[in-house]
């Protein structure tokens, strides 16, 4: 015996036109809303939005500006060992204003989705803190050994003036923090993809300092999980707690 059609049996058809028992498709509006979450906005993600505009401006200037002037600016912004010893705060700030490889590199197009998603979870101030932690920690962890090796005579003196700039260390730290806040399986998917990328860098070793700095920054971001999770939980409004009935007043019956 075949099942009777709902229309023939007198049962009303579903309002959205789907067959009975079938889960309705996700509305197009919901899908577009999910995609809009990847785009930084001045209201929802002010840190990512403003920082992204700065990176866009420097990337355009690096592409269209005078080549000799751009090269000099990059050398002055480099966080090499010599500059870190001479003016550390200046170069640590200036080096984070450029995207190594341009906006079409991996770190260029991954900047807005990663930092924007993290800022929506923990806020702009904490996102900036994670980025700064990864940028500074990975830079010092890779450049200070170079200075020590030069002082010990194991590396030539020109290693102190190696060109080093970009947002990759800070971005990797934010990626690690964002992944640690996800639920499985997204947590392990993001961490696995980032770990594979770091492993590939270490195998190829095209840029030794960057190849070692990326996993250091990633681990620094993951280490922020406990602090960031506490901030996310504290952000929940206290009004969500269940209301308890008020105690009865003597002489007045409960209604």
C-alpha cells in the first residue's frame, strides 16, 4: 500500500512548498548573512576594519609607489636584530603596517576573515592584544637568536640587517586563538590546517626565521584560550538567569 498524498488526504500542504517530512532548505537570506559575517564593518569589527584600511593603503602604495622609496620604507620598518637593538618600539609598530607578498598573498586575503571572526567573539581590544602578542613574541623569539649567533661568530654580521616585516606572526596568533574557541570538529580542522601550513614552511625552510616564527605565534594564540573563553562567558548577560519567585509577604496569600 502506498502512502496517501497529503493533498488527497485533506491534510494541508506545508507553507514553504517542501514535501512532508523533508527539512526545508536554508533560506538564501540566512546564507547571505553568514557570508556578511566574514566582511569587517566599522560598527561590528572596528579594529579589523580600520586596520584593514591601513594595510590596504600601504599595499597599494607598495604596488604603485616609487620603488626606491618603497624599498627604503621597508628597510626602515624591518624588525631585524640591528633595528630591534636601536629602536625596538618603532620597528615593531612599523613592520605590522605592511603585508609581505601583497594583498593577494595568503596572509593578505586571510586577514579580514580571521581577525573579523575573532573580534566578533572577544572584542576589538582583546583581538588587538592577541595580534600584538604573536607579532612581538615570534619576532623576538626568531631575531634574538640571530643576534646571539652573530655575537658568537656563527653567523656573518650582515645577518643583523635582514629584511623582516609583515603581519604573518600576528595573524597566525589570531588564527590559533580563533581555532581554540571553536567547538569540534571545527576546532581541530582549523588547528590541523594551520599546523600543516607551519609544517610545510619548516620542511621547505625558504625563510628560516618566518618558518620558525609561524608555529611560535600559532602556539601563543592557542595559549590565550583560557583567558579568551573566560571573557566570552563573562560577556553573557546576567538577565538570562532564571527568575525566582518573590517570597510571600506575611498576611498576604500567594496568587
